[in-house]
């Protein structure tokens, strides 16, 4: 054995000395490989050895621990006070509790339905009130494994939450009891003809045959705004290809823009066409860049009979998809800025309350979700946090097809370790715990539902003892972002004793 090891080392030594691609290995044969090894496992090392509890990104050790504990229904409390330095921090949210809060909800009470009827303002035939104000964000089969999609869908069924299909089409893995939001991306996967154009009859047949409750038109997403999605060829299995209507084994690139419409006027015509054909609420999902789009959309909706039923705002800090570094780091506004910019023209036109607003971008934690609700969100979608609940360890290998826990891969060897039955329960536990803590925070603020927390009830701490409310930071006027009085009255009736 020792002789064999020596032979291997000698071969590696000779290769390092003779190759010309890596100067480091020519100068430091054998030991130079340690550098590449440490670079390869850098994220894992930082997770457990280098970083502080609240330092690592995109999700800190404290955040991951809270999700894992909540998903497993073990103690998710933290002792001995906060380890954050509240007096030397920037953009730190503080929720301002009421002097006379509502009674603390009973343990296990997680009743947080949607505060509005989705599609109700525009009288869609199949308008409905979401059972959960916390739902699972768009993540496609192909990007995620079939086992992961199945676990998420089963978990949504257990928790009464909506499951967004993502732009990759509707697969058998989405059909395990969870109600769906069907996402239409620029590639029209699952609802396209042979030439790749949108096919309305196919969409109508598809949603009629599945538990689809709403349709979301994806304009852009926080991970890669302004460019199309990319699914590496290694992930395009025959099953993925059949569902998307593409060729197996070839990298799948979604166009950057839609072909079914080219401007806001065309978008609204497309929305009404889908709503009329299916009866479903129809909305859009977008990261926030140029402001003129939102101004034009608000103006046209205020002037006529066309409009979207919901708007999903994705922040630039969001992203379950891989992207060029410049796009993931520097394109599109972060969620709070984006939400405030998008909502403003609708609020000024007096129609913001007619729309269901959905927040998406690292909002799967109670304090961040409260901040989103305070800025006008009616629902929040969780993506990577739901991935953590089914076993993601933040290895950041999603784009390689080599996810070690079987979440973001199509490798049968790797996905065999992910048990959808067990992980679905963990998804449901996580969603339920998040709703439970949101309800507790709402009651602490003196309101029965987190969507009734307004922007003046959340403070933003800055360094050197400065602070401002979200209303002051973003210039919100009283009532902006809150449901209409009629919606509040119906919600109070629905919640019953909780509203007292």
C-alpha cells in the first residue's frame, strides 16, 4: 500500500513539474494542490470555522440554525440575549411593539391567511383567498431535483401553502397535493408550440388538469434580472426536456424578454387574455430596475379596465438561480428599495390596495417578513429558506449539478439521499413556524395580522445612534401599503377572536 501511495505521489509530482497551465503547481508541486482544495471547500470551511454566527452570506449560521430547528420542530430559541451590536450597525430592523398588545396567540396557532382575495378586485371567475400568507417561491424542476420538488409540494399541501412551479413547466413532481401558482417565463416551457411560441390552448388544458390557482408572468427575477435563465445541459435529462419541450442534454437558455408582448400595453392585453381564457387570477413577477415601467403600468391600470391581479417584487438580493457575478451583485434594486419604488405610483394613483403584493427576497425570517409586510406586501414567498428546510447546506454548488444533498441536481446518486416524505414534513414545519412567529409579532404590534403592520411601526437603526422608521426612509404616506377597509373588515371576521 505504501508503495502504491508513493507511485501515485511520484506521478503527480512529475505531472506538476511538466505541466504549464498552473505556475503554482510548477513552483510548489504536490503541496500546491492544497490551495485548490481549500478554495474548493472554502464555503464549507467558512460555514463552520471562520465566520461569526451572524456574518456569513447569503444566510448566516444563526439564520440557518433557525430554519433547521424550525423544520425539525426542535427548540429554535437563542439564549443569553442578542450577539448583534445594535449600536454599531447599519440597516438593522427594529419592530416597535405596542404599549397595549393583543393577547399572545395560543401555542401552535399559525392562522395567517392572505389579507386579500386574490383576483377579487378585478372579479376573476376563480378568485380566492390564499390560505397562507407565506408560500413557496418559484423554483423549477430541472434546477431542482424531482425529489426536492416533490418534498416542497407535499410540504405545501400539509401547510396549506401555494407552491410556485417556476418557469420550467409543470411536472409530475408538482402533483402531490399542493396547490400551484403556474409561472410563465420567457421560454414558455410547458405552454409552448414547436417553434417555442406561447400556446394558449395548451396552457388552458394544462391548468384545467392540475390544481393551478393563479398564473404568474415572469418578467425578471432577482438572481439574474435583465437576462434569461440558463439550465446547464447536464441537468437537461430526458424527463426535464420532455416537460419543457426542448432537446435533452443541451444547455437551455431562456430569452431575456417575452415574445408574446413587447410593452406595457401589450402586457396588459396578454394578462386579460389569460384571465379570460382560464378564469384565474393573473399577475407578474419582476425585479425592480427602471421606474418608468411601474409608472406606465400604474397609469394604464388607473385609466382602464385592464390590470394585473398581483405583483411579485423580487429583490436583487434574492436568487435560487446561478448568474454572472455582475448581475447577481449589481443589477436590480434590493427588496425594500424595489418594493417602495414599485408601490409608489400605484399608491399615488389610489389603486395599490386593489393589487395583491407579494414579496420575495430573503424574506423567510420573521423580522424580514414583517419589514416586507410593513412596506405593503400582502404575501411573502420563500425560496432558498425552503431549500434549507429540505436539507440544503448552502454548499453553493447549485449551478454545477453536484449538490451534495440532492436538492439542486439531477444526479440519481445524489438525489437518492433526499426522502420527500420526511422532508415534506420539515417544509410544513418551517412554514408553520414562520407563520406562528409572524402572528406573535403582529399581536405584539397590536394588530391581528402582519399585513396590518404599517411602515411607521418598523424602525431602521443606523450607526452613531441614528434611526428612522420605514415610512420616513421611503417617504410613505399614511395608509400606503395597507389593505382596504373592506378587506380589513373581512379579515377581522375571518380571524374571529384573534382580531380582539
